[in-house]
């Protein structure tokens, strides 16, 4: 793979930045941006403080236990896969070093 020049790398970074930032720039044109101060003042004047917080979601312990067991199973599978891959890397490096010495 040929090496890129610094100018090529810079051009790639600028292009990537334009691709990432372009949707954000198009979403809110400068002419539509309004000062937030009057809106905040109006909202503070109209807003009433509730005397009691609304109740949160009801959690079922059976569903929580099931979700926890599924997450644990996924973590164990990922850990075993990572250990197998690490073993393959170690064995491959050992084999390469033996070939290199021979």
C-alpha cells in the first residue's frame, strides 16, 4: 500500500469532516436561529411546580432477571470468543518465531 503524503492525509480528514458536519449545518440555517432569552422567560412564568412527582415505570422482577441472565450469557460468550482469539494469536506468534529461528 503506497504511503500518503501529509497533504493527502489532510485532504482526507477535511473531506471526512465535511461529510460528518454537513447534515448539522443544513439542519439549522443561521436566519432561523432565535434568541432563547424571551422563550426562557415565558416558560418560567407559565411553568408551575408540581406538588408530587409522577410515578415512574413499573418494573417486573421476572423480566429484569431474564434480561440480566441474557446479558450474562452474552458476556460469557464474548469472553470465550476473546480468549480463543487471544490463544490463536499467541500460537501464531510462537509458530512464526520458530520458523524465523529455523
